[in-house]
């Protein structure tokens, strides 16, 4: 991989984060071993994207053929007066979170179609397979945090207005044996910024993975059940609504969640090994910061 955009280090962090929650789910018996196969599916695709982006930059900066030389000369000449040509000057593209839109863990949404690699400096619209926008949210006790900071203890369900929380809780517990936490958007999004960033509509449930990627957006119980089972692996065993994971009610996570406005469907003790997705960029001092 060509050394542009701090993509090597950022890719390594994303690789580790992708593997961490999947290993935790499988080793604790919350998901089928087939979940581990999706590590290669998702991260190999990310590596291919990184190589394509950095190779294109290298070809522009250090052309290796007559055709590449001509392309570079033509673009630079036109860029002097043509704003559209300036956009073709490939001086590198900073690392960015990959999009898992073709992952077997992602449930497609016909109303939210991924438009492909965004322009430099832009982020794709929120949709299944896309990292959630890291907007500020407010907890019940008034403390402020960010969305990705709460999307790390199991699967997070964001409930829109009009969603029956009891029905969702029962369906989730009957679908998979994974830790699940749910919260109403209106309770943590006091400014409306998160709802606007997501483009969330009343009646929707947003299913967020432990690495803060959107797994699905659905407005039906059947859709939620299918999305959760897909996310946990095809062989994940269902549990009865009353069979919450042992120690869920007495866990520190459950207690803290109740204080902050979360409804913990099933949060086992000691899950917190997955961290929110953060990029690492090179600072001007040559050190790394998140």
C-alpha cells in the first residue's frame, strides 16, 4: 500500500476493531462461528479500496507510463483556469472509514442507496453499512457524550417516535442471544442534530453494530428480527423472551444504562471490550492522536 493518507495505521485499527467484537460474540456463545468469516469479507474489501485509492495517487504524482504523464500534464494545465479540472489533481486522500454496504451482515434499505465512494472531504449519507455520524448526544443525567461512545456494549437499537419499545424488546430477545441495548432517539437527541444527520423517520429502528456501523434500518418487527439474526450469524440460536442472559439485570452496564436513559434488553457483565470507531491521523509533530 502506498504511504498516503495515514491509511496503513488507520486500517490496522479498523482491522482490530472489526475482529474484536466478532471474537467476543463467538467466544461468549452469543453468535455463530460463521460471524468470524465476515472479518475477511469486510476488511479485505477495505484493503482493496485503500490500495485502489493510494495507487491512483501514486500514479498521478509519479507517473510510470507515457499515458500517465500525459494525463498528469493535461490535468495540471487545465487546473490553472478550470475549477472542475482542479478536482482531478490527485494529491492524496486522507484515511476514511470503509463502507460495509456489501457485507453479509448488512441489511439493504431500498430507500437508502449507497452512491459509491464520496468526493474527497465528504462523508456518505447515513445508511446500512455506513459508520454512524459521531454527533453529540445527551444522557438522562444531563451529561453529554457522542453517539459512537454509546454504541460499543453489544448491539444498539435506536428507536424512532412511535415505536413500541416493549414489542421491540420482546422481538429482540426472541431473535438472538446477544447483548442488546435500546434507546429512543428523542431522549438522547435533544437538539435534533442526530435525527437530522441520520435522516431518521418516525417508526424506524436503527440497528447499530458494536463498531458503530449501521447494520439495518427497519420499520417492522419482522425486519428487525431478520436483521438481528443476520448480524449475529446465520446459525445464532434464538432465545425465549424471558431468557435474558445470566447476570444481565445485576450487571454494572445495566445499572449505568438505566441511570443514563438506556433500556438494556440483555447486557451481560464485562462485555465492554469493543471501543467506538475512531480514526488516527498523523499530527504535525509526527505523533499520533485520535
